[in-house]
């Protein structure tokens, strides 16, 4: 509670310094949350902007006619954004299937799609990291500030009852101190809510972009699988007459 001799000084510093220790703790916590919110906002703004530019560059390279093997060699060592990680994961599953002694096309399409789905989930989780902090501060901040306000008003009323003086000069400083906690809560909560909505929209946009690329890339690989499986069947059909002729020659020698 602000003493009467300081009642004329209602500066922000005085409101904070003369507040009850509980109200002061609420203010300090809310100010720390506000700093944390802005730090997350700066970090996410840089991350999403860099990721979007990297995805633009990758899509340009992908659709430029460059071979998949060459593009894979370029980005496999360091997939530094979501779309490159998705592409590398699918190509690794593709190459593992064809590097086996016996090439198996059964279930390859499904395995590639599952690998890409898991990669998309991981990348979305990475993009959404710490957004829960913004949602929590945005929803709980005003109520925490309101708690400080209620406590400050209770303290103010106790001081009024003790002094038995209800003049505005006695009431106003305590009320201002209490309302200052709510103001800090709003200062923390309003940007947190705005940033959370903005970044959630950005994550959804990038998730849709990744899913669209995954569908297009799966279609390309599906055509490759069909072509290679058709070649394998053709080679198998050509080898049958030769095997039968060899069997006939062996029977004739017998």
C-alpha cells in the first residue's frame, strides 16, 4: 500500500515499489512472461521466414528438371528445412528398397508414404515448439493480473479501515496500485494471443504446403515404381523361355 506521503507520486516505479509483496510477485512474474513472449515471437518470426524462403528455393530446384539423385546428393548431408527433410526421408526409404540384393516393390509405396507422414508430423512438432507458452500466457495472463488486482484492493480496504479515512487521497493510490497488476497482465496477454494466432496460422500454412509436396512426390515415385516393376516383370517373362530351353537341353542329353 502506498503511504500518504507518497500518495501524490503515482509513477509506475512508485506503484510497483510500494505494492504488497504478493502483488509485486505477480507483477514480476507477468513482466517475465511478457519478455518471454517477445523472445519467442522474434525467434518464431525468424524461423518461419527462413523456412518459407528455403522451401521456395527447394521447390524451384525440385521442379527445375534436375534429377532426383542429384538433388538428393545436394541436400542429404544437411536437410536444413522441413521440405528437404521430407524429401530426404522419402529418398532414403526408396534407396534402401533398391539397394537390397532382391528388389522388392511390394509395399514400397505404402512405406514411402508412412515415412513422409512421420516426417511431416515431426516437422510440424518442431515448428509448433513453444507456441503453447504463448497460448498459456494469452489465456492465463489477465486472470493472474486480476488476482494481483483483487489482492491489492483487499489490502487497500484494510488500510482504509485501519486509518478510518475514506477520502480519495487515501483510496486512489491503493486502487491504482491494484489496477497496475491488471494492466501488466494485459500487456503480457494481448501480444501473446496475437502472436499465437499468427504463428498457428503460419504453421497450418506450412503443414498444408508439406502435405501437398508429399502427395506430388508420392505420385512421382509411384510412377517410377510402376515403371520399374513393369521392367522386372518383362525381364522375368523373357527369362522363362531360356530356362525352359535349358531344361530341354539337359533332358535331351540325359
